[in-house]
């Protein structure tokens, strides 16, 4: 059975959510404007919780920042200080992680993700270069 992973990219203007087994196998994708934190995070959670969607093994999150990446910090996964109005000190990764998504053995990453790389690929900024079992991404 193919593992399904999720990706979220919260950009300053747009948010992109995706589900798939790899950059060439996206089973669901949604793009919407990045609004107020609560509204945007609610739409992200709704995307992954939609009826009939497979539950991802893990969700990678790429977000504007700066972000607290220290896993031992009580503010891990929060946007810290940012010029984006309303987003300073907003919990992103912990809120998504703590939703009842019925994830098994989930691992959570705060990094450039499948979703973000696919977005950059469509924008012509990167390209995927398959290398056997590993997918490598290079600037276009």
C-alpha cells in the first residue's frame, strides 16, 4: 500500500495544501488566500479532515516566519515575529498536529515540503530530478 503524505505551504499571500505519495502523484490539492490565522488554519485542517480523503502518514509544513524550530520549546511550530499582520506568535504546526486526524505513526516536520516544492515547480523556480529511489530538487 502506498503511503500518503500531506504538505502545507503558508505563504504571505497564498496557502497551498496537498495530499499524495510524491510530487508526481498528488491526489488532492487546494490553494486559497492566506487570511487571518484562525480562518487559514481552519481551512488547512478542513482540507485534511475532508470526508473520503485518505489520512496522511505525516504532514510537512512550510511557513513564512521566522518560526520556532526548537522541538523542546513550548512555542515550537509557532510563527514568532513577522511583518504579516495578525500572525505574530501564532501556533501553526501544533494546532494542525493536535487535530483529530486519526494519524498513525505521524511525524511532523517544519520544512520545505512536497507541497511547497510542487508549487515552486509549477512556478518554474525548481525542477524535480529523479535519481533512482530519491527525488532531488534543483533550482530551475
